[in-house]
């Protein structure tokens, strides 16, 4: 009996300026195989389906259990984490492409540092006096913890930004992930001291009003974060803040 | 005098903790990480973080935490630093709470605690089953705040290659490789802190992330840093077996009441629900009535091994046992364990709320590591280490939920200590050895890129992983360890013929991996040779031919030094600090 194999079509690009080409691979099937483990196979035997030697594929991955957020890419047209993309659940040939909204580095690797810059711009942190012993933290009731915990599960994969029609160079939109973090820190008993600054940071160009409510973000989020709720809540707060600022002159 | 410049390598919990303390004290930090720090392996930690806050009215104390940790580690850890860590733990939890970590709460709004292995107290604070992720993010956010104030500069996507040592053997900086442009560059510093995690990759498949190669530790080991207790490797009892990696199934599953069992009859083919309670063998509960499913990891792992390989009771004859949560209601499971149940469901396809999980032990944690003194400094002046990459807090076996604590505590010590050291450092002569080290690294790079052999580095790595897993995990025999060392020597030899399929100078992952592989090979010898020399059983190190602990001969820290000789490292032994708790037999099967 012939060995069971899996067919892949992978978009390759040697550098940001190089032309993109497609390469086909045929890889021996293994139980529980996912898209990243297939690329590990290619690294150990870098030969295309038609027998031509090639280079191992450049891609980001780290934890292999969908918690580090590294391996986001487009698989059969859909933005998702490659480590949890099980081959048995995918139509073949499996088409693998890099995320399209971020500067390409090489092959499937892109530069997503814009998200970390956005998080800095909205001050997504709790401002502490210091890390010395200042006693216990504020009381938080379980209901509040249960509301905030999902927002804190964001793995910065940027899938929500990839699928957002408004996330592009024209709008400069910050994207859903950053907005959800604004909600998280504005909810925190200490974090809310920076609430006004965060809301103002989302009030200008590229801010929350760029959202077109396509709701693609919430559908694609691998952590099922209530992103559209966060956007509506923060949207309302931004408007209130604008009104307050206007009245204050 | 200008503010001291400190380099921190590694952006997991230990590295970020060090960065925060240095920035807060007015130092300047350059933070190097292979991955964006928010994607570091600490993110994978699940179950929680220990601190004896005694919020459950059980009479828990930091002394009991200290005793559990030392006893759990089979008395191999130096007691002074462990004691200090356990005493600092409650304040660390408070700090994390103030940073906004969404810890689970009691109805009154206080921190909730759960039980973990190796203790009888509810001592583990947790944020669902993604505690590591939540802790890492909280520290990442604080570091970003310092970054926005210009106190921290991040070099994400740079790989540490070596320390720069001056003519007196004092650290004066590092060399690193930009993984995108492949630029090799030297970075001066007055002190460096390595916080580069575990070495799971030398076992091929483990619960560790891809980046956990131990390459940085090995690099400084080969430059003269002593490596301690390398033979102590934790195999976690409950992992999801996989072709690409072993995914952790947190001890918190048992902390919340999960039960481990197999059918009493070998090859029982009936559906699970038809197997009655009396036909199920809850072997941990029967063998260890006091601790039950929450015995320490080395004990649980060997028990599963015994049930599967000696008693032939693995499920369907396979190396797997059940981890069963189906008797717990769904709402509780979702509130406390959702993160890990999702992982199981995503990668296996079954919902563990409905059917018992199938699990098996897998390589998980590196107890050994770079030797450090009580100030977290290695034997090379100016090189500090913190977190899993050093050896100090866990002895021969780490207790669950002590790793996050030791990372943060170690980082909090290493940061200020590095700053103090740097302030009194004499200014360097000449360039501090930078030019010489850059030449040495450039030569290694050129040679690797121009090699025209036939060996694929990824294939060599697989062979290494198979050998290490076979001979140097749960059960160890001297004959097997000898074979493993011979195999590693063969691989080191074949490495000379490595041929990179990719010779480009842009985001060349094969090149970076091949450099790591050489370091993995050198470090593997520390593990297998150290294990071979330790003719006793202690904690995670188990030899059927020497089944007992032998304090007279081996209540000692193993210290390996690089020699460059074909025979491998040189081994010395150092007495263990046991001034607070007298070593006693470690018996989790006792009923009182």
C-alpha cells in the first residue's frame, strides 16, 4: 500500500523585494499532524513535490499549542494559527500564505510589531508606584474577574487585524486587539487612572471610529474574545470623553 | 559615572522581572530575545504560582512551603535561597495582583487558591488554567511602560551567541545575531543576565516551546561557566502525546479533582462508561493514599510508567492512561480549567468534559542549569542567571507551581544584584575583548555557511532527541547512558559535515538552528554523563540498579565544566546547604 501523503502549496518569497512563487510539497501523513509540523518535515527534507531541492521555509512558531500567538498565517484563505490547523480537518492541497496586512520578511514570516506599538500608544498597563511590597491588591469580585479574564487571553496573533477591512494604510486603524486591551485596563481598579488618556488615544485618526462593524474580527479570533462588545463599549466611552473634553474647552 | 548598562537575555518571566527591577532602580537595560518577549515560553505555564498566604484557614506557612519544596526536591537544593524564595512568595503574589493579573477570586473578592502536587495545602494562586500567560503579560506590560520612558531597549529577533570576556575573564558584553538581517554584532555591557529558560529541545519532543534549546546556556558553559545538576530533568506525568510535541496537561487538572486510572483488566475494550468504579484501577490513590493524585511529578511519572510497562495496563495496550475530569460539573471546569481543556479539545478532538483524557509522561522541566551563587551570579564575574536556565531552587525535582515563583524571584534578585555588581566594576582595558570575540563568532558563521557536507541539521536533531528520550528520561541505566554519550559524540562528529540547504543571508532559519544544534549537542553530554556518574536514585533521577538515595555519597551538587576534550566535561561535586532541614527519607506512600 502506498504511504498516505498530504499535499501542500506554500507561497514563498525570499525577501520583501523578491518575487513571490508557489512551491508544492507532498509530505508523509502522520496522525495528529498540523501545518507547523508539516513545515518541520520540510525542513528535515527540503525537496518539492516534483523532486527539486529547495530551502526550508521561514515562518514564526514557538509554543505549538496556540498560546504564544506566533504562527498566524493564512491557511486555505483563512487567517488562523498554524499549530492548531490539523491537517485532517483541511481540504487539500492545503494552501499556506503569509498574513497580507503586515510587512513581509520572508516566506510566511511577517513583521507584526505594529500591534506592540499600538499597545504602547494606548498605555495598556496598570501604572504601579513600584514593585516593592505595598501590600495586597484591590478586591475584585469573581464576576469582575470572569468578565475581564477573556480580554486578558489575547495572544497578539493579529488575526483580527488581518481580516479587518478597515485595517489598512489609508485608515491607520489600530484594530480590535488594541481596543479590547483598552477596555481591559479601563476596567481595572488601578488601571482606570489612565482611562482618559487611553480614550483620547483612540479618538483621533486611526482610532475607534474607523471601525466599520464588519464583525470579521470576532469570527476569526482563536481565543473567542468578545471583540465586538469591547469595540462598542469603548466606542461609547470615547464619545463620552470627546463630549467631556469639548465641554471643558 | 554613567548609569550602568545591563544586558538581559531572554524575555520570559525571569528576564522581564530582572528588567523591571533594573529600570526601577535607574539602570539602563538592553533586552534580547529570539521571539517578541510576549511570545516567550513562560506563556505556556498553566496551573498557577505557589505562595503560603494561608487564605483558606489551613494554617499554611512559608516554613511549610519551604519544607515541601526541599522535601519535594529530595534535599538536593541549597536551602538558604529556597527559604528566602518561599518567604518572598506572598508579597510577589500581592505585587502580581496589583499589576492586574486576573487571578481567580473567592466570593468575597479575595485571591482563590488551589492544591497542587507535593503539598497538602491549598497554596496555588491561579488565573484559570493560563496562569503563565497572565503573569507574562502583566510583566510584559510593565516592561512596555519602562520602554516608553526610554529605560529599556528591546532587541527582539536577536539571538545571543556568546559572552564577551576581557583578558581577566570578566564579562563585558555579548555577541548576538540579528535573525532577520543575519548581522553579527557586539553589545557592550557592565553585566549580563541570562534568563533563557529550559533545554527541552535536546529531547526532541517535550512540553517546551521551540525556542527552548538551551543554546545560550551551552554557549556560556563552553566559555567557562559551570553547569550544575544537569542530570535532573523533570518528566511531567500528564502530557498529550503528539508527533510534533508533547502538550502539557496541567497538574491543576488533578488539583481540581482529576483522577488518574486504567481499566484493571489489560486490553479491556468496553466503552469507558461500562467500566464500573470497582473495575477501574486508580493506582495513584491506591499506592499513595495520603497525597493520592497529587504526589510529586517524579512519583506520578514512575507510577504511570510502571502501570504501562510492568503491569501492561496501558489503554488499548498503548502507552497511555486516563486523566478523568468527567465527574466534575462543566461550569466549575470552565471557570477553573478552560484553557487546558480547550487545548485538549483542539489537538485531540475529544471534549474532556465528556470523556477522560488520554495522557502519558513527557519531558517538561530542567531542574539543573547554570551554576549560580546566592546572588544569582555564575562563576564568571558579570554573568548572572535567573529562571529555568539556572539550577538553584528545585533540587532533584520541582514541585508544580514553584517554577513561576522561582522565575520571578530569581529575576528580582538577579536584576538588583547585577546593578550593584556593575556599579563597582572597574573600567575595562582596551575594547574588553569585543574584537576578538566577534572574530571568533564570524569564523564559526563563515565555516557553517560554506560547509559542503551531507548532513541535514534537522535530521541530526531528531536522532539526538530520540537518544536522549530513550536513555535519559524516566528510567536510566548506565549502559544506556554510555550508549547515549557515544551517540552524541557520533552526532558531534557528523555535525562537521552539516550542509545548510539555505546559504542566504536573510531570515535564514536553518543557519540559526544549526548554530543552536551544536550547542545542544555539547549540553547533552552534560546531562548523560552527569546521570551516569550519579549512582543513586534521587527525585527525577532514577536508576533501577541503584534504587535508593545515597546521601553519604551523593548529597552533592554536580558541577560540570567544559574542557574541550573528546571525553567531555569535567565533573566536580559540591556540598549541599542543609542547615535548616535535616535530610530525611522521602516517602509519599506513608500514610502519616
